[in-house]
């Protein structure tokens, strides 16, 4: 199509007002964002949700399209400063803190209201600038459960709240500084339902009706969204179930939330669904009005996919961070501390480009520790990696990376009484907060001071229709000394959404002392990746993934050169095979790598190929030399690449094949090997066509394409080209 025609089509579409429709998947956000309360101000949507005991608290998220959301602010840094909020003297605020919150905009001011079981108080926060603050706050005595504010046209303001199926109303004064003396204060209705009889109110006035949306979970049913309506705010409510649906094959009912209209006049409900250990995740449902009832979903179902007008980006509520900050105040908004942090016990500036967590409070285990820094996990699966410097840890200090909930799993380092550093994986050995204990599932001696730690979460799989499988909810734990070669440690942890904390699992960076204060650890970065979900049609402008620092080849053009003179140079035995440095044979220098205890032809010796050096689709030169001393007079050796490329199968490709004569060093080389497109998780290994004879490997080299790597040469009988 000619350029002119293209412009013409765009102009025509523009004039006709035709807007591109984009397919959206539910959940719109696959992360713990419970109790969303949404409003629109001009062309911008804002919502508030619940993060309980994490600080700063009451996150405000912002969107232009209803689908892609960004945290733009928090309502408070500290809700209170007592032992409960500071994890002091055996107290805690788990499962309490900030509860379901109401957000409203009225005559140029944003209002936030919520109650806290931890303080037995409720709070009204106000600001003119929701994205930057400042917020002023008013405290009210007592906890108002799941409350919702409404500013009526006649200048009167109310709070609708309650639980157990009894929904009440109470009138505010006109300044919104307290309840009004002698104002309305009554029960609006009782649902008379069994089970979870009704709570989670969202009140809105639309045209001539007051609508109150609530959640209920009657015995024998799923969670449902019920709408009550009346033309008189104070009475005579009638009701209808407006949604009774899971999402696709995931049955848990979608409920609790309000509705919002687009500038073009379309209506949507924003509710949430309980989704196992990842937490409670937001679901967007189209609303169609039937006789002034806001019926939700498509044909009564919360759709797995549907179309919205316009484009959107993807939502990121967790991200990589290289801790390059010039001030502690700049910490990215995805981070929240477990309870109130002690701001004198952490820093991103004392060591440039690192997060320092300092041990100021001696505690017994993680749930008691202050200054644990957390971010959400995301479904269907995600991975967090940190690099940690342990050189300033003291005896009795524990530090690392946690899959954080009541039933936590921690991978980290502790310092034993004899001063030895131990890598460990631990779970919670208790069944209450007050008997929680660090139960070490596996440990091993640590070498050096720097270590990489990794969590691999899998919450669900996604079917072809986009719907989530039943919960998988598993996390695995790994450590590494180079960030490339990982060792699994401890056990796979089955994760549960435990009401003891009442939040989804998080990735958490921690450091705490059990014996004496004064130690600390530094984290260089967290690298976060997730399985793609609800990918936007617009490019993601948040450039927050850490680019791996590319490793440059040396003056010979070598990216790596393993000589096996001192150690195994990151090589490992495949499956049953063992390896060790041996001086019984050497092609160059004094030793080589001996591979033995092989049980199959494919159990040989391997190393990883780092994506920092080797890029998919690009060409490189590879070489190893091999020899064997026992077995047949000659046999075929293979230099093989194992990799994944996004399909279900692990892939294998031959880099070089040679016939090797017994007792003769032979080179397996390919000066122009192209790494397959999309390859990742690459292993580079030596195997044999048959048998399980032990062999030696020496001078393993990866270099820039075309590099002629010196070696004994091949037997000349077989080579890569004649084979393929
Ligand atoms: C919470 O506060 C309310 C109102 O001030 C009071 O009546 C109630 O007794 C308090 N509850 C607790 C558990 O302290
Ligand atoms: C609930 O029961 C009360 C008292 O029995 C009754 O007055 C009220 O109408 C009932 N509410 C509903 C929604 O059925
Ligand atoms: C972060 O800081 C390191 C040095 O500490 C620097 O090399 C790197 O370029 C910085 N990264 C960014 C994104 O600024
Ligand atoms: C631990 O907490 C439980 C429940 O909160 C309580 O019943 C129990 O008495 C507590 N135990 C101790 C030793 O404090
Ligand atoms: C993965 O590799 C296989 C085998 O070479 C190939 O058929 C497939 O197309 C590859 N898939 C991707 C996504 O590159
Ligand atoms: C190893 O042996 C199996 C079974 O005999 C065979 O299928 C496979 O091709 C062999 N591997 C190599 C690298 O030749």
C-alpha cells in the first residue's frame, strides 16, 4: 500500500471516529491487588487497593485505559508507630493494618477512607493532588469495616459500611472531619443470607438511583456480586445478583468492587477473584444496563477475553531494580516494607548501586524481622534473582531472598557459631505467628562472599483459551556463584494463601541477626522476569529490566577458555556422571577434566553458555579436545548444545562430531556454529555415541565466529560437514 493511501485510511478512520478494538484477557492484573475501588477523573482512572501491614500503605494506581495500571502514589508512609506496627515486643499487625478502602473525588479533592483492626481506628485522608500529595489525615475512633463514601448532590456526605449481611449508613459532617452529630446513622438493609452474608460495600449514585454493590458467599454457592438500589439513599432497597461467575475454568467467584464509565459512556465493573497463593487479582467485566440494573459480564459470565476500545500497555507491579539511587526517597514504588521500616537501618546510598540492610534488632526468625523489603509476585509464573554480598555478616546473621507469606520459603546465607557461612533453604516450622521458627530444610558450606539467589514461582498454567489452570502454587529455590550455573536447594514449597498474613506471596529481601546487631548485607540488584500475560499492544515504556552486562572476548577472541588447571571451571557432570580435575592426562598444561561414573552415552561433562556471551541466532567458534583410554579402538564423540526455545521439548543440536581413536587427543571444533534462534538455558556438553567409557576433556573454548582454535586436529575420518 502506498504511503498516501495509508495516510488516507488513517484520516478516514479518524474522521469517522473509528477506534481500534483490542483484546483484553482476564484477570487484567495477575497480582495481589485486593479490594479495588475505582474512580475516573476526566480521562484518568485511579484505584486504591489493600496492602494491609506493608508500608508505605494504601497504594494508588493509575490508568488511562482501564487495563494497564501503574502505582503512582501511596496514601501514607506510616499508619501508626506502636509496637504492633513496628514488630516490637512480640506484637505484629499481620492480617490487619489497612483494610478495604474507599476512594472518591469531590469538587477538586480526593478522599480516602479505611479502617484498621490493628489500631481500632478509621481514617479519612484528603489531597488535591492524588499523584504527589501531600495528604492530610483525620482519625476516627473504631473500625468501620469495608466502608464506602458517597458525596450526595444535596451536599450531605455518608459512609456505607458493614459486614455479616448488615449494611449500615452513617452521615459525615460537611467538612469531612468527623461524623455529623445527630446525622443519619442506621441499618440500610440485611441480606438474610447464610455463609458470608454480605460485605465489601461500594456506593455510587448514577442518574436517579443509589447503588450499593456488595459481595456475598452464600452456603452452597460461589462468591457473588449483589447490587442493591434505591431512589432514597436512606431506605427501601431492592436487590439483584449482578454477577455469579468464575473466569473460564477457574471457578472461584468474581466479586467485590464498583463500576466506572469511560469518557465515551461505556461501563465496566472492577472486581477481584481469589486466586490461590498469588493473592486476590482484579477482573474487569463489561456492564450492560437492563432496566437500570448494572448487569455484569458477557451473557452473565466474567469473560476470559473481550474487546476494549483503544490500545493498552502491560501492567507491571513487580520489576527489576539495580538499586542505582541517589537518595533513599527515590525507592521504586513497587517496593513495600514488611511493617514500619527503621529508616536508619537501610540505605541505597552508603554503597553506590547497592541496597544495604542493616541488622539492628535481634529476632528469632523472618516474621519478626524488621526492614524486609518486598514486592508482589505475578502469575502465571515469575522469577526473582538477587546478587548478595555477605562479607559483613556476623555470627548468627541470616540474610537472603524469601518467598514471603506465613508459610515462607527462604534461600539465603547464615553464619554458624564457628564463623562458617552456610547457604540454606528454610521454611516456617511453626503453625502460628507466635511459634514461627526458621526450619532449615537443607544447608551447605558457602564459598566466597558473593552469592546469587533465585526463586522460581509457578502459580498456574494458561490454557489455549487463556484461562488459568487450577492452582499449581509451587516455588523452587536456587543459589549460584556466577549467576549462570544454578544449584537447587531445599524442597519445592507448596504455597498457600494463608489468612494469618492475608496477602499474596511476595519476593522479599531480608537480613536479620539472631545473636548480635551490627552486621549487614548488600544487594547489588534484583532481576525479575515473568511469564507474559495480557501483553499490551503498545510498547512498554517502563525500561526497567536490567540489561545483562555483555562480556567482551579477550585478545584471542575467546569468550571463555577452560584449562582445568586449577578447578572444574564451572563444568559439572551430567546426570550420574562425575567430574574432577585430573593430572593423569593433559593436552595442555598439567591437568584436564576427567569424566567418569557415566551410565548412558549422554551422561558426559557440561557447562552452561551464558546469554551474556552467546546470543541466539549468532555464530561463534567452539572447540574442546577429548581423549579416552579404556574401551573400543575408536568411537564417536559429540559436542552438543542443549537448549530451550519456548516449546515444550528440550532441544539438542550437534556442534561437532568426531571419531576418536583410543589414547589420542582429538579436537571437537566448529569455527562457525550458529546458535539456534530463540535459544535460552543453554548447556554445552561432551557425550559419546555409545557406551559409558570414562574420558578426559581439555582446552574448552568459546570464541568469536571464524576463530581458528589450535588443537591436535581431528582424526580426519569423520567431521561435522560430512555428517550433516
Ligand atoms: C474500638 O473502638 C470503639 C470505638 O472507639 C470502641 O467502642 C471499642 O470498644 C474498641 N474496640 C476494641 C477492641 O478496642
Ligand atoms: C431480612 O429479614 C428481615 C427480618 O426478618 C426482613 O425485614 C427483611 O425484609 C429481610 N431482608 C431481605 C433482603 O429479604
Ligand atoms: C548503575 O550503577 C552502575 C555503577 O554502580 C553503573 O555501571 C550502571 O551503568 C548504572 N545503571 C544505570 C541504569 O544507571
Ligand atoms: C499464640 O497465638 C494463639 C492464637 O493467636 C493463641 O491462642 C496462643 O495463646 C498464643 N500462644 C502464645 C504462647 O502466646
Ligand atoms: C524450537 O526448535 C525446534 C527444533 O529445531 C523447531 O522446530 C521449533 O520451530 C523451534 N521453536 C521456536 C519457537 O524457535
Ligand atoms: C545414545 O544412545 C541412544 C540409545 O541407544 C541413541 O538413541 C542416541 O542417539 C545416542 N546418542 C548419541 C549422541 O549418539
